[in-house]
C-alpha cells in the first residue's frame, strides 16, 4: 500500500513522549513489510540531532492560515537500515522554538495556528510530491483536523480521490481545544462549527473533528478502546466515540526492537538476552549505581521510573507512599520532567536519602536505556494509560513492572501469582485498585519475591519471552488501512 503517516513528533527528529516512538516505529515496520511509507513531521531545528542530515528538497508548499499566506520548505531525511521516506515541513516561525508545544510549562499561544498550518501543509506536500496515498494516518489532536480538511478542500485533487483516513488517539486527555474564533484559522466554513463536527461546549475541538470525520479510528490498546467509551475515561468525548461503533479499534503498540533491545543496545555496560539475563543485568545494575552515585548493592532491589511527572503517571501515589517503601532495604531512581511539585518531591527524596534515592530532572535518552537495563523493578502505577511503552521496554529488558490495571498496562502485564508464574504468563505486579495501599502491597510483594532468586528469574524470563515487537500490530494497522481505503475505492469501470 501507499501510506502517509503524519505526526507532530517522531524519533529521532523530536520527542516529548511515546507518540514519537510509535510514529517512527510503526512507519519503519510498515516499510519493512514492503509498503511504500512516507512519514511527514515538522522540522524543529533545535531538536533534530546535529549529525542527522535533513537536506532541503527544493520544493516549497504554500498554505493559507486565516489571513496569512505562509510558505514552508520541505526537507527529507533517511534513517539507517530503513526504506522509510521522511519529509520534514520547515517553517521557522512555527517550529524554531525551544519546546514542541510548550515553553516553561506554558502552552504556546498559537498552538492552534501552528497545527492547522501543519495539517494543511501535509496535504499540500502530499499533492505536491504526488504521493497518491491509499491512506493518510494522522495522530492525536495536532493532525486531527486533516481528515476534515481533506474532505472539504482537497478531495478533488488528483491522487486524493480514493485516499482513506485513519486517526490514532494516543491520549484522549489532550484534545486541541481552542476558543471558537480560531475557526477563522482553519479556513473552514462556519457551517462545520456544530456539535456534530468541530464544536465542543462552545469551543472548537480538533480531536473531535478527527473522531467524527476519519474513516476509522484506532487507539493504542484494546482496553483503552473500551475505556474511552465510558464517562470515567472518555474526557467528554465518550458519546462521539461510542457512535463510531466498530470503526473504533484498539491495537496495542509495538516496540521498535532496533532501538530497545538489550542484546544490541550500545548504551549498556553489558549486552544480554534471555539466556544470560541474570549476569547481564548484574553488570548493568552496578554500572547504573555507579553512574547514580548509589552504593553498589546487588542484594537491594532497585526500582526505576522514567516518566512525565504528572497525575496521569500515578505520581500522587508515589508521593503518598515513597517514605513507606524506603523502610525496605531498596533503592529508587527517578528520571523525568513535569509538574514542579513532583520534580521537587523526587529531588527532596534524593537529598534526604542519598544512599537510597537518585533523581534526575531532565530528559536523557541514554540514561533511560541504562535504567531499563540496570533496574530490577519499574514503577508505572498510572491513573490511566492509553498504552504505555516503558512497561514493555521493562519487560524486554528483564525489569519487572509494577502497574495499575488500566489501558495498555492491563493488556501487557499479568500479575505474578504462583499459577501465572508457572504457566509462563506472570510477568509483573498489578495493583488491585488505584490507591496508595494497593501500591504498598505490590511493592512489599516485589521486595519479598526478589529474595527468592529462582522465582524472580522465572518472572523475568516470562516478560522477556514474549514478542513485543511491531510485527503483529503493524499487520493489524494494515487491515485498518485497507478498510479505510475501501470506503473510498473508485468503482471499477467495465469497458
Ligand atoms: P507518554 O507518551 O504518555 O509519556 P509512554 O510510556 O508511551 O508515555 O512513552 C514515554 C516515552 O518517553 C518513553 O520512550 C520514555 O522512555 C520516554 N521518556 C519520558 N520521559 C523521559 C525522560 N525524562 N528522559 C528520557 N526519556 C523519557
Ligand atoms: C501517549 C500515551 C501513552 C502511549 C503513547 C504512544 O502519550 O499517554 O500511554 O503509549 O501515547 O501511543
């Protein structure tokens, strides 16, 4: 198939979270399966690695955004060992900034304008480069206006008449909700400002426009697909989602195992696989403890957490229970950025327990890999979690996750009861409910079981033994793309 994937972030060009891993990981997997894939992303000059060439391709696109006529250059890039084509939309006024969406914790005022621009620029680029896609796959609110723009303004263009659209929701909590006068930026007629399309409680809602317009909608785990049709998790869009019935599909994210693979990870002190995981992890743990300035203790379990520091990720539970966990002989490492009171909480713990806690407030890809390899356990007690990648990275690296049973966590982590350990499925510790007591219970259990080395190694192997790569999920996306494309198939003309 000819597939265009578009996203506001993609590794290694720019990343704030899992969306960036998924945009590239899925696109590469599709390209490896012989599809013709183009990934279109903004060009954020301050985020692209210096050693990654992104030459201009000598073509520009022109986009009208409200009263402005904005021109953008197009660049291209290649990724090692991949046939994936990457196109970057270069418009410094919108993308040459310190952050992707925020600066110092505040959203950019013109985020609506920036991503309306980008969504139109993608369609212009698709037409200009004559990509003739069977399907355009958009992701989250930033590109979610594209399906409606395609219907209203681009359907007649050659090569776009039979293009299907697929929207993936990575996080329903972010909807791209802006005041209604931003309608003027979209270039769409006010008739689309109604409760069945763009309007949401008097504002415009870009994600909603994608939910009602895209041919098919996916989200990043089967459990989250069910959850978002309920008032508890639907963030006000549960009715719109419920109306889509079978057009809403949950597909668990995969892992890009070229990037996250302990057997080939150049960032580790020792590479390892399931056959030598105990020895390999022991070396990585000592190395990590040295890097963190913690005592090199093999007997004390080391808990890691790499995360945006927000309520979503269960930091209120961590805050409520950390001191209690520290009554055990264990160590903890936190890497992340986010709400200032959580950043201060982990810094404070590290100051008060220098032999037990290390905290790094910032973004550090290399350290993230070394924590996944060197830690014994991983904290992910999220309040909600569309998919979550770090629990899967943990499972691949032989690090046992402690999770709440929501979204993709429920679809990837199986509680290590004696029966589940024995049948090969038990791979982590699952909270019975979202509460501090439930987290304490699971940490107590983990600390206990860690002393029983044979059982622990079995849990580790259960996690490592399953295929977490994109293989299966990419094939499911292809099915969804075929369905979406099928809705626009031009009838076959007989002589
Ligand atoms: P979300 O996208 O909701 O933040 P995911 O688990 O899907 O959660 O993905 C988060 C991704 O971002 C993972 O690849 C994780 O390792 C990475 N990440 C988050 N915070 C940091 C950080 N401070 N430093 C390095 N990587 C981070
Ligand atoms: C979002 C979700 C996370 C998911 C990621 C990639 O950021 O919060 O659960 O793994 O997108 O799909």
